[in-house]
């Protein structure tokens, strides 16, 4: 009985490990092209930058960083993001016309901002009518006094 | 039920054979994994790589068979096997028979292999499609590690060795009547779960290590390997943290010397990878945010796994004698060779890839998050060096002079306490600095309240009688860090409450769950604060000893410990003497306690089962050390302040780490719908 169990386990293991050599089915691809590898890398970096932007927004909203620090970092992250987005589009062959419309528009906006000598963020801020605190443009409420801005 | 009879005996022998055959299969499959992965890389053939993947999974299946074979032998009390005879006996409860699986060297290495192969199989299933280009290399590293451990289990310290004796006709095998029993010190619930959790922590670090090696070999040193292994690193760090704390808890409640951390070489062995792992978790954020410290991060993760192997080597080789080195063995040279191999290959690869690991940015200012993380890293590495040096110094001294010079707790405390305080300071100030540089405005805004409040708290503590400099600094820093954390939560909640019109409690939960890594990290820091509060209590430990007759008492602090009765008795596992104690505070009874002195029959080993009256303020730690010649009970009583906060801190740290591992929220459905409709509008506009 025990010998039979050992034999059964051995046969199962052999079959399980060696089956990919003899199967007639098409096996899933286990290697990537250089382009796919590059795309993976860029996507990972893009995700990390988006996380950074999210963190930055939170830090500014909670008053951890000043407007100046926010502007410099926002500028830096956006530039890097624009660069990566452009590279990703070039990889997809959409650098000059391909890709989704939204991506192209975003890329154009980012590319234009990138070419500017210095990005002026002054327009990104408004003064709260109630307490005069500088607030990120587009906020619904003032983070300092809670005044409804929209 | 589990005592074998003649009919079962043959089946039991088969169990040993099955265990051994499964180990041979593990060794062969590991070798096959390495060869097939490497051939797969060279030929870029899918069938080879898929076969290697299956081989990793089959390796786990075979280790499982071997592991359960050993468990069956222990459960059946089959004393035909050396391991079962050494670490079990007939009267041992089933719960502790299971603990016998990792009580000895052979069993614990099999457990290491079991967990290791489980983790590698899981990682292969998880990553086979996502990180296709790296996976063949990762599997080869997995294969090398399981090959080494299966080699050790099979040839050097095999748990399925039979008992043999010399006889006229040569060597014959035999079956013992009963076993020597499990070491009584290990008969504790914390000891049943401490080794598996610690080993899982050690093994878990293999995943980021293998990915790092794969990234070094392929030259794909981008962000993807770090992103892929981020959760594994945090998870392994959590298991290591919990494993260390469970070991401390066991030492506290079982060893009876009054404390939970003695800077024992084995404790240090588990602390060292924790230090480098903690440094890595911090500095890798800088790489993700700023593309800096790439060489440093690579060094840290390589070092962390190598230190995990070093920890096992110290624990199990018996190279440095300690309470944990229950078994002296012959595995030392094999582990030394493996460590040497890991060090040389991984750091040669790192050196080879040095040009590709250039930093993308430079440090802009000393007052920045990057600098604080860098200082934090240097301090953690300082602690590592001090601990490493103190741990291996006895070996070096013995090698150089022939006499082993023991390095005791005073050395470690003297060096590591200031380092720990510096670390606590950075835990508070680091998260308040901004990336790149911190402006005066931010400094004022972020530091003013915590600084002012902690100064007031420091003055109050001084007035209340905390006059020793180190504890005062420690409590001050704990308070400072706690305020900075509370301030962060309050600001975030308030901002969310105002921007999203959410009630405060919901704003707090949503803010935390939408930024799990950040706020989980803050909760972990709060856990560390609580741990430090507990550690600082060590500065105020009191103790008193005495020989008591029933009716007599000892006084310590506000407590009076009255000896009511002394009993003697016997149970199947051990003989015992016990004292019944009444604990009084301000003349009123607060607790009745029982402490024992046991003498285990199988191992003839005495142990102390102490009693603890625990409160948030302090632990009254009652040790019955035995009987004096004139029938008096010898009592040692300790008053350990704030110990409870160590365990609470560990719990908070666990919760924080679990939160930090929760993935961030998926994009808001409303936003997605809005984006989709915008896309449609753009498309329509373009069509026009």
C-alpha cells in the first residue's frame, strides 16, 4: 500500500514537472521583448510619480509644506511625468498622432509646460475670500477656515 | 492512542522512509529548478521556464510530505528515530509534540525549508506573469537556497535518522522505551509560534533578495523590482518584528531572570536583519521618490537576507554558546560556506553593476526628508555594527587569544541606548521635513506645537521625579514623537473634513485608508514610541529576595507579597513545589498568585514557572527559586515598570504594518465615469 502511494506521488510529480515539454497546447509566453521591459519600467516609474503627486497634494493640504516647496516639487514631478508619458507614447508608436485622445492632449499640455523656461504656479493658487489663505486652485473648500469656494 | 504497537511499527518505519525519499526529491527538484531556469534563460524557451516554475511548486509539495512525515513520527511517539527520542516523550501533550518539530536543529531546519519552499512557491504563482523577464533568475536563486537547505537536512542533520547501537554482529537499530522529552523551557505557547513566525520573516526576505539579484544580473535596475517586492518586504519585516517580540515575551515569562531582552547572541541574530530591513524600508522610499540611494538600497536588501542566514547559522551552529544553542552541531562549515558564497556573489554583482546604479538626483538640503532618512539609515547601521561586533567578539577573542571574552548587556546598553534615542528623535522630525528642502515657514508650522508641548511635558516629568538623564531624554522624545504623530492625524482629518464635508470620524478613517502607506507608517511609529516607553521602564527596575515561611512577606515598592502556603506534588510530566502568594497594595488584596518550581522527569531538568501581576504602570514579577534547607521558600521579586507597554507597542506596530500593506484605493468610480465621458467628448470633438 505504502509503496503504491510513493509510486503514485512520484508519477504525479514527474508528470506535473515535465508536462510542459510534451503538451501539444501553446504555452503562455514567459519572456518579454525589450520594448515590454522598458514599458514595464516606465509604467512603474509613472505609478511611483503619481503616488508622489498624491502625497504632495496631501502634504500641501495639511499645511506640512509651504506654497514654494509645493510649487517646486509639483513642477519637478510633473516634468518627470511628462517625460515618462512621452517615452511611453513613443514606445507605443503614438508619439506623433497615435494613442488615446486623452493621452495625446495630456502629453501636449505637459510637453508645452516642459518647454517653458519657468513654470509660474501663481495662477494655481487663489486667496480664500474669507481668511485670505492661499489655496490650491480648484479646491472646493478653504483648508484653513472651511469657506466654500465653489 | 499514539503509542505505536507492533502492527503500526512497520507503517511508522515507512513514514521515516517517506520523509527521507521526499527530502531526496526536494534536493533533486531544487537542482532541476536551477538547471532548467538557467537553460531557459539561455535558450529563451517557454517550456523550460514553465517546467522550472512547476518544479518550485513540486519542491514545496515534497517538503510538505517530509514535514508531515516527521510530525506523524512525533505524534506516534516512534522512538525508533533519534530526533523523536531526543525531543519528545510519551506523556507530552500533542500541542508540544508539534512544537517538538522545531525544538531541535534537524527539525527546525526542516521547518525553515518548509516555510522557505512555501514562500517561493507562492511568489512564483504570484509573479509568473507580472515579472516574466526576471522570474527565471528569481527561480534560480530560489533553487540555490532550497538546494542548500535540503542538502543540510538530508546529509548533515537528518531528522529521519534511526537509533542504532553497537552489537556483536555489528551495528543494529533499536527502539527506545521512551523519549528524553521536550526541553521544558520550550513548553510554552509563545515558543510554539515564535520559531515559525521568525523563520517566515527570514524566508520572506528571500523574495526581495532574489529579485535584487535578478535585477543585478539582468541590469534591469529600474523601479519595477522594488515596486513588485514592496509588500513582501513589509510583510517579512512584520513577521520578523512579531517573531522577535514573541521571543522576548517567552524569555520574560519562562526564563525567570526578570527581563525580556538580554542581548543574547541569538536575540541579536534576529535583531540584525531587522535593523537593515528597517533601514531598507525607509531608504527605498527615497529611491521611489527621488531616484537616489540605489546602491545603498541594493546593499541593504542583500545584507538583510544574508543576515537572516547568519542568524540561523548563529542559532543552530552552536558557534556562540547561549540559551538558545540547545544543540551543538556539525552544520557550521556548511553554513559558513553558504554565507561566503552569498556574500561574494551578491556583492560582486553589485560591484559589476555599479555604473548603472547612479543616483538621479543629489541631496539638496540637510533639512529635508531625504537627509533625515539618510541619517536614520546611518544610525540603524551604527546599531547594526555595534550589535554585530558585540555578538561576534567572543568568537574573535577565542580565535585570537584562546579565551572567550563574553560581551554582556552593559556594553550593548551603553552603545545602543544613545543610538536608540537618536533614532527616536529622527522618528519624530523625519516625517515633518519636506522632500528636497524645508522652508522656515514649514519648520515653524510643523515643529512649534510638538516642541513647546514636549518641553512642558519634560519639565513636568522632571518635577514628578524623573531625574536620570537618559530616561528623561527618552520620555521627552517619546512625548515629542507622539505629538507629531497626533498632529499629522489631526491636520489630515481636518483638511479632509473641510474639503470633503465628511464627519471627523469618517474623515479620519477615509484619510488613513486612502493613504495607507503614510498613515500606516505613522501608526508603526506610534507603536515604536510605546515600545520605547516600555524599554525606558528598565531604568527603574527594583528587586528584592528572601527566604520565607508561610505567613511571612516581602515588601517592594507599594506592594507586599505574602506567602500563604507551600505545596508539593507530582503529575505525569514533572514533580513540583509551589507557593501560593497574596499580593497586597496599600493593605488591600489585589491578586492571588501561584508560582512553581518543576523538575521534569524525562529530562531531569528543573524549571521555574513564575507569576506576574501586570498593570499598565508596572509588573510585579514573582519567582519561586526553590526550597531552602529549613523548608523555607526562596523568593525573588522584581518590580518592572511599564513592561505592558512593550506588548501594547508590538500590537500597535502590527496593526500599523497591516494598514501599510493594504493597497491604495482604486480610482474613484465617479472620476472614472467623468474621465470616460470626457474621452467621449474629445473623440466627438476630433471627429467634427
